[in-house]
C-alpha cells in the first residue's frame, strides 16, 4: 500500500484514557504562555495545538495538546502524566488568578483522520488537530455520550484500537511518554520543533536552552526511524553500535511490525554523526550479549518507504 493510499484511510482513535485538565481564571493566557513552548493564541480559531512543558534546563516535563473554550483552556496528555503534569503547572501559579481541575473522568476524546470536519451532533466539541502530522480532528464528548459518538463514527471511519495505534504512531514517528519522551529529552531532539515550539512568542521556562539550540543548529542526539534489513524483529531497549565497533551510538525506544510497509521498524535515538538516513548499524539486546546483532538502517520520519537503499550511506557526516 502506498503512502498516498494509506493517508486517505479514514481512521478514528479513542483517547478516553488521556489525562485531561481544565485551566480557568483571568490570568490563564499569561500564565500558560509562561509555561509552555507554543503560543496559546493559536487556539483562538477552533484549533488544538501541541506544546511542551520544560524544566529550566530545557528538558521535557510533559507533552500536551491544548485547546480553548469560551472561558478556559483544555489540556490533554499521556495517561502517565496524570499525577505530574498538574503538579508541575500548579507549582508556578503563585499569585496568578488561575484554577486547575482534573476532568479526566468527565470527557472522552476521539481523533478522526479526515480532510473534512466530521458530521457529528452539536453537543460534540470538534477541533482541527494534527496529532499525527496530517489532517485530523479532535472530538471532545462528555463521557455519558461516548458510546453514542463512537457508534456514529464507526459508521464512516475504521476504528484503530490500542494495538493499531501503537503501530500507527511508530510509522508516523510520533513520540510517546516514557518511550521517546522523557525527562532526559529536549523537545528539539524528539522532533517536536515544528509541531510544538513557537520561536516568536514570549518567555517561558526553558526557553533559553531551546533558543540556543536553534541558533547553534546543533543537537547531540535525534529521534530517528530504523528498519531491520533482514526482517528480524527489533525490541525496545536494544543498543545501537556502528558495525564492528563497541562504542554505543544510540538506542531503540519502540518497535513494531508494520504490515503496511512489510517491515520490522522502530523508533529510537541516535547520537551525532549517525542520525542521517542511510546509515547501517547493528542493534544488540544488552541482556543477550552473545546473540547475533540485528543489522538496521536509519530511516527518515515518518516512514514513507521502508525499502533499504542499494548502497549503504558511508558512516561519516
């Protein structure tokens, strides 16, 4: 199946388990703009935007999707951030008129991949959203009406369950908390620059580090895609080495078999200078030191074609 054919598939996803926060109060715009990497004004016209929450050293403390209602902002994030994200935001709300409410149990969120806005009942809050780097729509619905909306979406779209979602997000190069995204990672390293960072907005925590990386154009590691050259399955936790060498050059964070591509693929991080497409390296399971290494090739993200090149790229910048 070609990329153009797959991108026209009408899929929908159920994000009911994501943590959801409602942030209200007269200072909510100023407060949030001082906490996140993107500009909250981008939510003014019925769109959802991605943003990162950082430490002062520019490391990730959360990755979220932000949208606006008439009197509040709604945030959703990976379930693993249920405890930490609200605590992190509240820590800096010292004298601000801002209030936080965990509404995770009150709402479900569906995401629909489609060029056109899906036709749904008026009680649904529908927002343009590019969670997978392609045209999509977020559908917020109160939990008691979740089954009704699910059934209506299923009439026109194909449901992508959790197993399907895991493969799909790897194919699209989308990071997940506690896999590609963690407190050891700077968002620029995780390919979040285009979707989550606004370099023109005002100050926020961690901005100095992000701006310095943009000015230098340098990063020590980068989120990459990998293809197993001989269809040997890859595993999270594998370490990556230049062929015939013992110095670690990267590691694998997520892996899957892609039926669409007919390949074993993975996401992970590569150190300089090995993060360019075409490099061929060896992946090894550190818990099986005597096992045969798996030969892999670095691939551009998102995966559009996982066919290895005829000639490997020379391992130099």
